[in-house]
């Protein structure tokens, strides 16, 4: 049985965008939707005896956020199976724990308070760096968030790791009925003492190697989704920059992230980090172990 699609909410505009995106995604993939609101108040103050008949403001706020979020989801998709819970924990920790049984976790690009001024909220960054399943951060332009590009872009890493992200991207493209653009970045080391002809030959070698990686990964994954049209792009330049261009016309940018068992802390490389902060569309970080 497939795990639910989990979305974190906190009442902010960013979380409402994430919720709306998650409703469409869950409907498209025929997954149940689980709405999660995390509150440390539930763990500490909520466990203490009350000396007044008035309901604490934090309790009222939590119940309002979770109830209104569930109602919004059901109004957007009447047939969608929706559950909503309040978890007594810090938001990032709660969503990482939810990721153990989820098909994917969806977060907004910013939250409430001072963090709203930043490009990416600390909760979204922490979840993307620690989750056990793919994490989608709903960022970028409204046209991209609404899926008007009809295109999924995936950054193809090394052959032994790139297939995980590509498989996720193929599933997304198939569910959306759109094309997949598979991008492999490459760079040629500069050797000032070489002649121009030698540099051209060396560049061609690195370019050919990139094409070879694309071919190997796609040959192993595309037969599972034969109806998805796939376009390949081998582009010279640093990967964390190369992917930003295609993201401007995409509904989703998919990047891989290696998780190292037993290692604590955030595990985001430069490519994932740059995409989460600067991409023009929602970003999916797909862990590979």
C-alpha cells in the first residue's frame, strides 16, 4: 500500500500554497492526503493542568489551522481522502518522522515570522536535508506552481545514483501527462598550455561522457514509463547553475540527494541547496541511499 502524501501547514501563505499543491498532487497520484500541524505547545503547556475555563490561544489557533486546512483540501477535491492531525513536536522533526511512512512530504518555501523574509524557511530546508522520502518545496512563480509549463526537469547525477531521481521524475511526468527534460551538466578542466585544438578535443570528451551517463540512466529507467516523452540535454557548466535555466519553464525540478546512513545533520549538496533557494518552480529533493 502506498503511503500518504504529507503536507505541513502552519497558517502562513506559504503553507497554503503547499496545501493547494499537495491536494492536486494527491488527487493526480490517487494518494490519501495527510495534513500535519506541529506545535511544541501541545507537548509542554498542553500537558499542564488548566486553572481557567478559557481555552488557551495556542490551542484555539492549532484547532483553527488544522480544521480550516482540512476543509480547504476537501473543497478543492471532494473525492480526496483527507486526514489532519496536530503533532506535539517541533515542525521539522515532526515532518521528518512523518517521512518514514509517506510517499512524499510537501512544504512551503517560507513560514511565519522573521523567516518569511528569507528565500527558504528553516523548516523546509531541514526537512529536505533529513527526510526519508522525497520532499517537495513549493517555491517559484505562480505559473510554475500551477503547472502551466507542462514539463518536468530532472538533474541527472552519476549513473549509480541518478536513477532514483529520474524514476521519481518519470512518475511525475506520467501523472501530469507532460514531457521530461533530463539534464546532465559537465565541465572541462582548463589547461592554459594546451592548444585551442586540444581544448576542443578535451571538451568533446567530457561532453561525450555526459551523454553516455544520460544514455545509461535513461535506458535503465524509461522503459518503466514508455508513454512519457523524454528530451535529453547535455550542458556545459556547473550543475547548480545549469539547472536554474530549465526550471524557469518547468512545473517541477527534481534533484537527487545522497543520504549517508548514521550521519546526522543536513545532507544537502550544492545542487540541491541552490535549487531550493533559487529555482523558478517547485523543487523535489529525492534521497538516495
